[in-house]
C-alpha cells in the first residue's frame, strides 16, 4: 500500500513541536572577553603551570573590564583575583598580593570576602599577619559588609590569624564584644581565649624581665670575678718579684730610704730601737707574704 505523500511526517519523539519558519532561533550570547581570558588564565595556571602567563592574562582581563564593567559579574572579577593570587604565590611573590588586589578594587571595603579570606590565610601562613591588619579592620568596620553572610567567618578568622598572633588583645576584645555576628556562646569562647592569651603574654613579659635581670647580675658577677682574678695575679706578681730580691738587699734599700727621708744617724745609740723594730717589721711582712703566696688561686 502506497503512503500518501501529502500527509506531513510526524515530528520525532522527544524534540517537541516543530519550529515554524517565522520563529527566530534563540542562541546563547557569546561570552565576554573577560570570561574568555579567565578560562585561559585558569588553564595556564592549572594545566600548563605557566604562572607568569596566568598572571599576565588576568591583568589583560582586568584591562578589558574598563569598557564593559557594568556587564561583568562580580564572580568573574573575584575569580580573576583568585587566579592572580595563586599565580603570585606560586612564583614566591606573595608580598605583592595585597597591593595587586587593591589596585583593582581601590579601597579595602570593596574587596570580595573570598579574596580577603585568601589574603588573610596567605599572609598568616607566611607569618606576616600585620600586613593585612588595617585592611581587614577597615573591611569589618564597613556597615555594608556587616550584613554579608561571610562576615562572621571573616571576623573569626581575623581574631585567630591576625589579632591574637600580633598580641592586639584590646582590639580582639573590642571586636568580640561589639560585633553582632557572634552569638553569646561564641562571644564567651572568644573572650576566654583572649584572657588566656593575655595571661600568657603577662607571663612571658615577667619571664623576660627576670631573664634580663639575671643576665645583668651574671654580667656584673663575671666582671667582678674577673677583676678579682686580675688583682690577685698582680699581687702574686708583686710578691714573686719581692721574693726574687734577697732579704738583705731589701733591708738595705729600706735603710737607705730611711736615711734619705728621716735623716737619722744609724751609728747613733738612739737609732738602735728603730732599726730593731724595722727588722722585726720586715720579718713579719716576709712571713705574711710567704703565707699568702702559698694560697691556691681559683680562676
């Protein structure tokens, strides 16, 4: 049986009603230049490990946003910053991250929460949390940011990674008490952590003062002992020099000195008691010096 050629063919199952010739075809809009460059930068970063090329592509994408800024979503801008931050970190140029990001957002208050979180984590990992202290504080104090869902997480991150490591306990306590993002239980936990850090800070401060005092006392004691050892060595040198001279020569030198100074006549009978006492004095000095010379020296 021959089919009727005038009967239209039924549409294929699953394709819906057939299109009319008068209906326009709805095609997806072409992606913007920033989106294309973002995908290229992500490929250079992840697939080809070309970190410099990825950073340069992100900068080209930012320059392309000058003519089509209104039509570009915030997610594209944030993604460009994320790729650029990762590229700078891979090239060990992490010190440039904050200034690189701020050149596009101008003020800290306009930074996306994800970008600010990455900056805090990066600088705290590199043990430079002070670099983001003012930026994060300005962002948290902005009224427009306090209503964001990411505000509480960033405030807690700021406390744990920036304020407490820097010892800014007053600022941390002010943030915990004055911020409405924390619940009462969370606020009590934060205040307890701050009190522990304050006690530890006081203990470290007192310990450093005691160590400094002990160092000063030890330095003084060392200098005093060194001086005593030096004097003892000088005394021993004098004693040894004295004992190297014969006793008779020493007594003769003393008599000549007396003759020059006192000017008395040794042949006179009145001079005999003085000479006898002088001889006894020299014997006593000799015995005392000999006993001192025999004492051990402890350096």
